[in-house]
C-alpha cells in the first residue's frame, strides 16, 4: 500500500520495491549490476547507496508537496478573525477537553470583553 509520499514503507526502509512472486519486475539498478559483471561488491554497494539516497530524496520531495497541498486546502477554510475593542469573545477551556470530563461540561469560559488589541 502506498501512502501520501508515493512510496511503500518497505521501499523507504530498504530502498527497493518489494517484489512479489506475482510480479515480474527487474529493478534498473539490479540490471546495471548484472550487465557489468566486472563491478566489485564495493561498487555495487555504492550504487545501491546512491539509489537509496535518490529514493529518500524523492520521498522527501513528495512529502513536502503533499504537505503544501494539505495546507492549501486547510487555508481555504480558515477565515481570518479581526477583533476590536469592546468585542465579546469566548475563551476555549483546554483543561475540559480531556476524555472522561463529562459531556455536559462546557468547553468555553464565559464571554470576555476585548480591552486592547495587539498586532
């Protein structure tokens, strides 16, 4: 299952796509190593590390793009609030938002009058 980054958890950990018996895919990195038999184990390991770094970079870029899309969607629904002196506001009681407090206890503390507006 792919998540929002477009990579599977297996691919993020091991740097390779999980190959199931049903699939018949050959990774391009494996193909390069097989085509060049004179490649030493150190060079093959180095190529795998480069491929892993590229995969992680791609995952980080996909994650950033996903976060930007989520932020744009969230910002569409947020309405800026402008307060002025004399307005009545409610204060959210964070202590009563715990589980088991009771469903009839109010989550807001009585209205307050705005005395001074700060920038």
